[in-house]
């Protein structure tokens, strides 16, 4: 039977389960192994220092002394692994990839090594004393059967000669054993807590690293998606669209060569020519939706201005930006956010006018689309605004919506960016 989590959790939440569990034995192993680690680490440290000082510094000494931070970092790895004896929680490394000498974690590991050199021998002596104090009374009924038994000692003669006293001493030894289980577990809990404080990354740091990795992963996925969309746009523009244009030209020539042909045949050619032109227009609209060429040619300002011109609601465009273009992923996210906002206000707002503002703010770029419509827009009313927020979040941006009923709608998109 074992107890999950840290030793303090077992002592506080399930104290009655501690003595019969494996936790006291693991705690004793943790304390005793700390003595072994302390001896090895101190011996290695003394060897490195001695050899580094005695030998020629330029040739051998300096490289040997440079091993000391790595020796301290190795101690940290061993101690984080030893924590598993009493504490099942993750123990992430506090190192952040910088040179070891410049990290505070390295110095904490070195300081912990010196502290362990003090605690290790104390733990070993305390365990030995506890073993004698508990083992003597606990095994009292059997001492007289052992060679060199303590029954020769006057203080033990009465106990070993009287079975009742011997078994009474054994019961007292059992009580001492249970008490020792709590003492050893508490001592291991205290030292494990100290090791976790000094040698592991704080929980908020671990959460921060995970969030950073999530953001990086999301950015990589967004970049891969944008690259794939660009490839698809190029394939459609350079391949399918060109062949469709050639087909339209061929059908046009055929139509010119059939002035006196059968009316039905001429109708079929004209229908094929018209449908081919409509298909080309739909394909061009699809290509613009995948990645508009105007965004590449004229930048974000020109693309948003062109989108505002296409909107059936009169839109006032204000550009307060620098001449430096943001990254392609940011441009694409802001452009599609602006197009989505203009489409929504044209379909649902009932507005008579609107305003589109794009400006640089310190450390970020802001896109704001506002109208004088009926308001009442709700992110839960459809997937458009949710998809817009997801696209902006992929580049580290945020979306805020203000749409009181009867008070118009303002959509604000902010993306962190340093020009």
C-alpha cells in the first residue's frame, strides 16, 4: 500500500495510513541515500578543486575548475531524481539554457550540496540511533537466544529473564517504531520540501514555459497553414486559372467561327463560354479569399482600403501606420479580420455608415471597425466571430467586441508587434 503525492500530503490527509505504507521506508531510503550522495559529491568537489589549484592553471587547472558548475548541475539532477522516493510530483529543472555560471540555479545547487554535506551525516547518525532505540525493545524477547546477548548486561537481565517484561518491552518497541515512522517521514518531508524549493523550477515557471511552448506551437501551425494556403493559391493561379482562361479564349474563337451554324450548337457553345467565364470569376474570388494578391502587392493598408470600397455600406478609412510592414502572418490575420467585420456589418448591422481604423500603437498594431447600426452582435450567434478570434489568437492577438443594442458595433483587434 502506498500514498500518492508528497510526504506532507500523507501525513496531513491520511496519518493513519502512514505507518503501514511504504512511505516511511522510502523516507528512510531518501535520508540515507542523501548521506551517500553527500559523500560522493564532497569527494568529487575536493578532487576538482585540489587538482585545479595544484596543476598549472593555464593548461589543466582552468578547465578543471570550469567543471565545478557542471558538477553542481549534476548534483541537482540527482537530487531531483531522488525526490521521486518521497514526492511523486514532477520536479522540472530550473535551468533556462544560459551558461551555468550565469544562472542562479547553479549557485543554489552548489549551496545545496554544501548543506547536504551537513545534513547527510546527521541523517545517517539519526537513523542509526533510531534503529537501536527501536530495535532493542522490539526484539527483547529474542535477545537471550542470540550469541553475545545483552542478557549479560545487568540492565537487561530482569527483562530477558521475565517473558512478561520482555514482551512488554517489545510492545513499547512497536510504539517506538510507529513513532519513528512519523519522525522519519516528517524529516524526509522537510528535506524534500527544501530540495524542491532550491532545485526545481517554481510551478508558475513551469506553467509559463508550457504556455510559451503552446504559443510557439500555435504560431508554427498558423505559419504552416498560411504557407499551404499560399501554395494552393499559386497552384490555382498559375495552373487551373490559366487553363480555364485558355478554354474561355478557345470557346470565344469557336463562337466567332460559327456565325451560320446550327442554332442549337451555337447556344451550347455560348452557354459553355458563359459558364466558363462564371467559373473563372468564382475561381478568382476563391483565390482572393485564400490569399489576395492585393495584400502582397499593396500591403495591408491597400488591401483593407480595397475591401472597404467593395462594402455596400459607406466606410471611412483611416490609416495611421508606419511605412514598415508587419509580418505576413500578422498582415493576413488583420486583413481577414477586417474583411469578416465588413461582411458582418453589411449583412446584419443595418448601418448607414462605418469607419475602419488601422494604426500603430506602442508595441502593437490595432484594427478597429465601427458602425452606427442596430448593435446586439454576439460571439455565440455564429461561427464567424469565433473563427475571427481564433485566427487572430494564432498570431498572439486579441479581439474585443462592443455591441450594445441600438448603440452600434465596434470590433477591435490588437496584435503585438514591434515595428
